[in-house]
C-alpha cells in the first residue's frame, strides 16, 4: 500500500500513517520515506512499538549509524543514545541546535523514539533552515553564501552542574573535546540531494563566523539564530509514548522543551552519519 503522508505546516513536518516501523521496509516504502523526508524535512510516526534493536535497524536503512561520544547508550547497542533526565542533565538539548555539527561530517538525519514521558510538557520544536534562508533578502543571502562558521563541541555540553553531571560524563566530554577540535562549515549549506540551500548555523554549536571580526560575527549570529527560529519556520510536536520522529539534520534544527522537570522523560535516538557540508 502507498504511504499516507499528511503535511503538518507549510514550512516543514508531516505525519506518516499506516506503517509499522518494526517490519523491514520494502523498496517502495524506503523510496517514499526518502522523498517525504526531502520534501517535509521531519516525519512523525504515531503508535510505534520499537524495541531498541528495531530502532537501530530502521535508522540503518538510511545509512551507517553514529556513536555519540558523550551521551550514554542502550547496553549492547552503542548506536542508540539514551536521553534520560533521571540520570543525565539534558538542558543542553533545551537550546536550538543541529545534531553533532562539531563533526567534520555531521549527521544526515536522526530517528528519535519516545520511551517515557512526563504527564505533560516535554514537546520538541523543529525549524526549517530552508524556509529561513528563503525568507532572507537577496542582499543578505549573497553575503552569507560566501561565509563559513566555526562549530565547537565545548559550547554545547554542560561542563558542571551540581548533582547532575557525573565523573564518567566529564571524562567522556573531555575525551570528546580532544577528539573533536572545532571545525568550520558553510553558513549556508547546499543540500546534497535536493540542491536546496539552508541556513546551517545553530546556537548550540556555532561560535563565530570565520571571516568577520568578533563584534560583527556576534551581531550577525544573534540575528541569524533569532531569524532561523521564527514561528513561521517551525513546528511543535506534542509527544505520545511510542511516537517516532525522523528528521533531516542537513536542513533543520530542533529544541527540546524542558518545562517538565522534575518529572522524568526518556528518549532514544539513532543518528545517521552524513557527509561534509558544502
């Protein structure tokens, strides 16, 4: 049966109906999901019952999986990152960010599954870098097309939060900082499949625009961070247990709202390796 795909906002987002992600994808389903991801940038699936192994197998349909250098993972499945507020401070995800842009080849996408949710709250927002870029003036687009920006792992992850950050976390973070020195990416990224252009700076990892003095870089980044997350470029997803989100990390950023603490929220994520931005 053809997939039923229901768009959610003009800028981005669609819900995919009538599919069980535990079963192997047919070639037609695989192609349909790839095309839907290109068009809508983030896809949502309700009422899934993905075990961690199912989760990894589904994500691996779209590429090799990344092992996160800082966050814990499911025992025996290093590709499945565990985001559990009972054991880890996740306030670093409560900022607009694109996943692992501290890598020379950031993730092309990610698959996030809701395992345990608070009674209310804990929504996630996504923003379209394609829509944000398209809304800029031609003059500003021309300026940005020639610029690059530095992305740094040290900006994103908490260094020390009393009672939350563990010695193991700090050891992993320090090792990750050594293994992942700052890298530069284009401020405007060209999507390697669709050819569409998207803003590719994010408040979580981007520290400066390389070609500008610090004061000018700071001012321009403040504008771009605010512009990229204007309401008309975003959607907000209200999670239900069993939901799965699959997003194109090359063209979006997201924000996990931490309005539910001290209630517990547990999410599992698989990130799919990508290529060098251009």
